[in-house]
C-alpha cells in the first residue's frame, strides 16, 4: 500500500561518485522514491543517461543462481505485501460489488449487487463535484509548485554561496515540517480572532480583516489549503531541479550565451531538454500527491471548514466509508480512484524503468 | 567579487559590472524574502509555544514573546489535560518497530533481486514499483476490515504491519540501487583473499551499504512518525493514539482556547523529524555544493 499521508518528501543524497565527476545527487521521495540520476557525462540522443553502475545490469558476472535462496529471501517481504496490500485490494474489489453497509458489519450477509454501487456513484452529483474539485485543486497546485519550484531552483544557481546556503536552510525547514503539524500551524496563523495574517493585513496594510474567517468560504478555504500544500512542496521541486541544473555543462551555456541566446531561450532550448526526464518525474509525482491529498484537507476541515463543500477524493472515501458506513459505495469510489492513479502512474513507472532498468 | 569582466572593454565593463551588482543584490533580496516565507510558520510555531496566554488572546499580536513561559509545555505533558505522553510512547514504539522490521525484510529482498538471477525477479521488482503507487487513501476501508478481522485494531502490532507494508516497496527499491552500486568484483576479490562468500559479503559489501541503510531507515522513521490517516482510523482509542492523531484531537479540543499549548505540542512532534531531515540532508547539500563548484 502506498503511503497514506502525502507529500512528505525527504532529500537524501544517494551520492554516487562516478568517475571524476562530482557527486550525483539523487532525490529520494516519499513512498515513491526514486533516484534521479543525472548524467554527469553528457547527452545520449536527447535524453539523459543514467551514470553507469559499477557493474552493468545486463551480462554481469558473478551473479548467483542460488537455487532456492532468493525465494527464501523474498518470503517475508512478499508475505507482508500479500497480506496487507494484495488481500485488502481483493477485498476492496469484492466489497465494491456488494451491498455492504452497517448491517453487514454486524454480521448480516452481504448480497452481490454487481455494478449497482458503481452506477450509484457515477450518477451521484456529489461524486462528480468531488472529482472535479480534486482535479481542479491538483491542477492549480501542480502548476504553482512546478513553476515556483523551478524559479527558486534557477534563483539558487544565480546566488552567491552564502545566500544559497541561507535559502537552502529555509527551504529545508519548510520541507521537514510534518504535513499535519504544518496544517495546524497555518491554521493558527489564519485564525479568525488572533491569527497573525489578519493582524498583519489589518494593521500593516490598512485592510479590514479584523475577525475575518478564512476557512468558512470554500474558495478561501482552498486558497489557504493551496498555500499550505505549495509551501510544503516547493522545496522538493526546487532541490531536485537545482540538482539537475548543476549538471548542465557550463561550456554549453557559455557557448549559447556567446551565440546571443537570451536567458529564456537558454532555458527553453538547453536547460529544459536537458532536464526533461527530471521534470517529467517530478511532475507526475506532484500530480499524484496533489490528487490524493488527505492529511492537509482533513486537518484543515477540523480547524474550520465545511466538509461537504471542501472534500477531495481521499477525504470523500473516508467520509462515505467510515463516516456514513456505506462500505460498498466507498469501495466503488476507492476502486475508481485506484484506476485513475494507476493510469497516471504508468508514466512514472515507465520513466523510472528507463532511468534504472531492471 | 569576480574578475571575469576585467578583460572586457573599459566602458562596457563598468556598466556590465554595475548591472551585475544590481542583479546580484536583487537576487539576494529575493532569496531572503523566500527564506522568510519558508521559515515563517516554523518560527511562528516556536515563538507561540513560549508565549503566556495573555499574549495570545489579544488583538495586539507580537512577533516575539514579551515574557517566556514553559507553561504550555507543562500543559502538554500534564497527564490530566492531554494524552501526549502515551501518544509519544506509541509513536516511538511503532516507529522503531517499523524501521527495524522494514529494513531487515527489505534488505533480504534487495539482496535477492540484485545478487541472484531467478525466474520471478523482474516480476517482483515491477510489482514493487506498481504497489507503491496504490493510494493508501483508497485502501483504508479494506485495511481497516482486514485488521478488524484479526482483532488487530487498536494495537501496536496492527499499526506496525500496515506501516511496514507501506514503506517496504520504497525501501526495497532504494536498497536495491545501493546494492547494485557495490560491484560484486569487490566481494570476489575478498574471496580470492580467503574469505568465505558470507564473510566477503559481511566484511566488504555490508559496510558499503551502511549509508543506504541509514537513508532508507530515516525515510521509514519519518514516514511512520508522520502517518496520520491509518493511525486515525485503525488506532482510534485515546490510549492507542500516535502523535499526529493526538495533535489533531488536542487541536480540536483546544482550538479556540489554547493555541499556545497546541503549538508546544506541534513543536515537540516536529523536532525529531527536523533533526533527521538535517542529518540526511547534510549529505545532499554537500552533493549540491560539489556539483555547484565543479565549474
């Protein structure tokens, strides 16, 4: 099962020294981590090539046949994944075809109703509202995170060492905050009566925000939510893109500058193609994380927001399933969610396999 | 600062240098602004946690406590007013168990897929990749029912196995990369020098994998420590809560009356994560700097 709370990402240097070139920085992500290996050695076609490993994957020597040994080594991991991912997944599928409500929890038989739950979900206006809301939220958040994160990364390349260090430390602190803690703190900053945001807007900018409630109105709720999520996600994008930027050979950039390429041309024609695979992976991860955002939405609703008008997919599943006891319906929504996420993830899996072949 | 422009024509050099200086100042200023925005919530959390209540419940917000107090932390630790201490215990237990079990299982699996060739190898790795993309939010209802079926609701064991399953795919994938990075030739050289295969592995390869184990271990730690949804649903009894669920419960109960204590609790919950982040980050920044100065 993928990690339930999203967006906590951690930077780890999977430093690999490769020939004489500098340490290649990988960014490890939550759940999904992958190492983005930036080619230190140049371009292969137009795609970055991963630095060659100590032993190439194919035709390695000294690899063991080992008979049963590998299977034995895989037993614990396989067992736990079968029991806690495989089995629940099957249960989920079965449940989505059953009438499964409170009565069934207390032992009543669960009759198969086949696609009734799906029909009910797909004809429910609220489901489409939630779906639309989730996608709208993800679109805005991914766009903001990618653009601002990339700008911060570009800024980092232009800074002196001292200021870059200051900025890195600042970003790191934001990144390290647990999503729930961050949401609670932002909730306090946006507090109606004693929040610092209302105070600053009223006293420093002369606006009338005294006693203004930020979370009651859905659009305003999502503005605050976006602020929380984007604030927490920019460091990951910035660090990852920056690590990629440092690998673009200076000679090429200088040559382009001498040829009269403007800043935006250099980014569009050189940097972007160079970092395309990094951008793609980061982009897909952001889409997935923002689509299934749970912790921040749920916690912010607890601080003050109207649940029915602000729920996203993840929250909606929990609401329908554990809140209203409609397990069958929740199962159907969950299956649909899994299908959507998997469809998006295919790109990520393919990209990851390109970078790091089995 | 730099002498790059020294060889350019004199007039051009002067305007170029001025333009460059203005740009440099501008960029530094933007960097400072971004840093402030980035750090502000952290700073606000910490300074609030030290304020007495009369500096909170006031329309005159101050940016630094006039008088420092530790009372908010006392409130958090006070057993009659909050369940913080048992939640801390639960979090520590679940986190340590998750990290240990996940590392052992993942280590075994990563050895299998890197050092051996067998029929289901590729299928296993592919499954690992796909499994980690399954959203936990979608699975929560059936995970709840599975645990319920085995009477594992509101237990440390139940929460731990869910977390192990959660972090395993990532841990296996990452460790696999690390093991791949250690050439098997090294081990073979050791064997030529008289070590057994196991001996060569433990004496030569294993120490080289230490950074990988630390990195993935820290990942598992942060993951288990921060996890909210599963814990909320599966361990809902007050005495079985973990820290995130405690914090939310505490916030709901005190949201309008005692923000300072909530901030004290938030600070306590965030500290271990920040420390671990900084530890692991150190290596990344050195990587970044190395990349940046290579010129």
